[in-house]
C-alpha cells in the first residue's frame, strides 16, 4: 500500500487535530495512522499522519498545493512524503567498517528503504567493502586543501541526486557551508553518549574518566561539532577491566544499532526538527 505521509508542526492551539482530520475526511481520504505530540513547555504542536494514496484523486502536486491553502491559516510548517519513493543515500566513511557493513546489510535485507548509489571516503581502505556489494567507491583524500576535497564531494552528491548523507564514522569536520546546504539531511554517528565526550578520542577519555557506561549518539550534523539535533542514543555497561581498545570494541555494536535506528527513522519520515531538538515518532509494525 502506497502511503502519503505528512509531518506538521505549529504553535499549539485548540482544534488543530480536529481541523486536520476533518479536512482529510472531507477530501475523501482514509487516515491509516495518526500520531501527535503537544509540548506544553514550549507551546508547540506536532503531528505525523498517514493517508491511503489510493484515495488521491488529483496529481501529487495539486494535492500539496491544496493542502498548503489549508495549512497556512493554522501556521503549520509541513512536509509531504510518499512511501513508494526510495530515498538515495550517500555513505561517507574513513577507515572503520562496522557501521558501513551494517547499513549495507540492512538495506539489502529491506530494513532500510533506500538506495545506496555510492560510498565516499577520504581513505582508500574500505574500497574492498564497496566492491563486495558492487557499490561505486570514490576516494578523495583531504591533503592540503580540505575545501577543494569537500567541493568534489558536494558535486558527487548533486550528480547522484542524493537525498540523505550518512556519516558512518567519517572522521572529518564538515564546513559550515556544507552543513547549511544539507541541513536536516546529514546524519552522524558519534561514539559517545552526548553531550559527554564531544570531539575526538571519546573512548580514551571515557577510560580516563572511569565511566561505567559508554554509549553512542546519532544526530543531525550542524556547524557546531557534535551539537546537532539528537535522533537516537543508547548505552552499554562496562567495567574497569576494559582498556580504551576494549571500550572501542564493545562500543561498535551500540554504534551500529544507534545509527541504523536513526537512519531508519529518517527514511520512514518519523522525525520533525524544531530548533535543536527532534520529535521522533514511534514506528507501527
């Protein structure tokens, strides 16, 4: 079944749910699923609604144009998505392979509804992984001109018509221009439970601090390093016997899980961003 998925947010006010549901009823749509959240602290309202696309009697552009007329008086910011579209995902990596392997395998198994038309790296090490799955691999070393290297990446993303960039342990800081251009479309995995241990070498600093839990955080990348809107987090217990290398090995599994959940939520259009926070709606299986 093809679904029309709408994500809406506005200042909270009475009657938003009723007005929206009645609008789609009058337009002849069967509402398959509806989730909402009211943030009483900030006075914000959020909604995710799924419609049966079989009830669509116009073109998709006409549907969106008409809904825009409805949404404006209520102050809705909104986006519209269609479940029969497969987003195109570019994966950026450096030398570490565990998140890359995991994302590709989940895509092959159908857990991630997307296409992965290319892998980009600043090192040649993981080309062998790309070759195993017959995915084009582009190696652009940083060398002395990081902005030039980044420009090549941006050109590739446009050429391949990419919808989402996933930093699967891509150990480079992106420029403010890059993150602004791809705002809300870059997901990064940080190998720590943010806001703890931002930046480089979090496992070493976790060891030095003697923590009893380590974690991972998937977030949207912004120009502020490791401070973008958080999508998913998880932790695992550890003890004093683990060296920094041991912590890194234990952390690999939580990194994989957290990144996959974040990418899945984005692909399923379950995330609404407001300021530096996310509203992540649950999945109905």
